[in-house]
């Protein structure tokens, strides 16, 4: 518990929200906490407890909150869900207990698998998998690494999800950049078995939009392939340059994205995030037909987007929204400048009339 409370990410947020310290003092406190953590605990222990804490805070706790909301106030929740009442989670205690047990089992399996791989590689290489030093990563370096990690995650998630977990899912678009005629329809070895497990566990209720607890409610083997490998393998590829804090930031952002994407709600803020949630809901409604990627970029490339609105349309809508906002700001600024000019003109006329009368 002491290491969990001493995580610098948690201390940074708590210190900034409960006090009025300046940014420089917050950064100093962050650095001191991180240095103390590095000097008092092993890199593997920090990695495992840190990633587990991020998953609990950004997935398990919000998922349980969403679950309570959906089950305690179904009349309100169904109005916020794709496909309405059919997308609500089961309300009987037995089904929910089994679902929660499977989700927590997979969380523990993911942590144990990460521990085994990290410990094995650290023993083999003679150094921790992630750079764990008191020196903090530079902001530009963090941004560059996170962009690379998300790009690799999108690629791995799409091809694993499509060709291993939904074997023989063809491209439906005749205008796809990569025509399905150039690819063999023969499934990969073992993919049909994996697809059967994924369909049985992750898509137990076809036709309904997902809810966030389903993020880890899959067979352990297919869960590791679908959620863990695309997250962890790109991080290993950046060895020995990836800092542990950068990996924590990547895990936190990816977990938030996945939790919102599988919430099934129609009120997710932002056009881009709303589009991701929409496509995830349509994938669960028609599992083998498309929407295999996280962001939908490769679905657009391969023509496997389901529902008509692809990521390109989301980006276009987002850009248009910002343009409209800029136009509104520009119009508001012009109006304000006009009012101020009118006031100045009125004041100058008043001063001239007073001078003439004097």
C-alpha cells in the first residue's frame, strides 16, 4: 500500500488539486517523490504495481460505476445506450458475479504475464525492460514515444483482432486500398479455435452494445492477444530507450480510451472519441463484419468500417467544428472591437463638445 500511495502520478494530481502550489513546486515534488520511489523499490515492483493501479483506477472503478448506473437506473441508462434497452448489462447477480470474476481473473493474468516476461527479459538482458532512473523523460521524447506506441498498437490490434480473433472476416468495400481478391481466404493456423473462444466469451450477447466491464471479460488466451500484446510488445520494441514514466502514461491513456470505447454510451464527449465508441458498439452488434481496430484507421484503409461513418469523417467533422469555433471567436472579437471603437468615438465626441462649450 505504501508504494501505491507514493506513486508520483497520484501524488502530483493530489498535490495540484488540494493545494495552491505553483507548477514549479509541483514538478519539484513530483521529482522528489519519483526519486524516492526509485531508490526504495525495485524497477519490476514499480512497473507491476504502477500498471495495475492505472488499470484499477482508469478501468475497474469507472466500469463498476457505469455498471451500477446501468443496473440501478435502467430507464435512464437505456436512453444513453446504443440499441437502447437491449444494450443494458444483465441484472441478475449470478451473471454479473461470473462476469466480474472473469474480468478480475484476466486482470490478474495480465499482471502475472507481464511480471513473467519483464522478469525473464531483465534476467536475460541484465537490465530492466524500461529505463527506470531518477532522470525524468523530456516532454518531446515522451510525446514521440507515445505516438509510436499508439501507432504500433493500432496496427497490432487490427491484424490480431481481424485475422486471429475473427478469422475469415472479408473486406466488404470494393474501393478498399487493399483489395480482398489479392488475399487468401484460408485462415491462419489455430485462428478458428481462437475465434471460437473470442466469440463465446467476448461476444456472448451478439447484437447488443458493449459495457466497459467487457474490456477484460474474454477468454484469457484471446484477452492477452487482443489487449495485452498490442500494448506491451511495442513498448519492448523501444528497449532500452523507453522510460517507465512514458510507459505509465501510455498505459493510462490507452486504458481510458478503451474504457470509454466499450462504455456503449452515446454521450461520449468529442467527435473523435465518440466515433471510436460508436464503431466499437457496431462491432459488438455485428462482430465478424468489421471495426476491428482501436481508432478505425486501418478499418478505413482495408474497407472494413461498419456503419458508414469512418475515422476520416470524424477527423473532418472535428476540423469543421474547430473552424466554426474560430469563426465564432473571430466574429465575437470583431463585434467586441466594434463596440469598443464606438465607445471610444462617443467619448472623444463628448470631450470635444465640452471643450467647445468651455
